[in-house]
C-alpha cells in the first residue's frame, strides 16, 4: 500500500519547526531528509526513522519494522502528534546519520 499525500503533509507540518526538511517521492512512498541527510521515510502511512543510538535512546520501546521487503530495519515513530518530540528526535539523530554520497561526474571519459 502506498502512502497518502495527506499523511506526508501532516508529517511535514509536524516537522515545520525545523529548517531544511525535505522529501523525495519513491515508488509511492516518501524519503525524508533533514539538512541533506536521509533520516527516514513514510512507508504505508507510518513514519519510520533510521536505527541510531540517539533514536533508540529517545524511543527505548520503539518497534523495529521493515519499510519494505529486503530493507534494513527502521524504528516506528509513535509520537507523531508531538512537534517538539519530532524536532528533538531529528536534531538528535543528525550527527549520527551518514553524509550524502557525492555523485560522480561522468565527463564522457571511461
């Protein structure tokens, strides 16, 4: 089941206190970025974030779930109604997230 635009807009509104939150649509789901780094995504109208130490510390009883078949486990965020919690979660996770991979330029040279 694909995620709805309504749920995406709800989550984006909940994250509106943070600068530089963006998303990208991918196969009916949405990848969420914070300051250029992938934090998680919206899968089947659920907010899932990467499994980091800080996320586990803030959500010690979080359920681990797969966003899709063959993916790495992610943490299900239950407190989506709290803007303050979501801001704290994304801020705490930021330093632990990998930097985006640099795209190689192909200047026609092989």
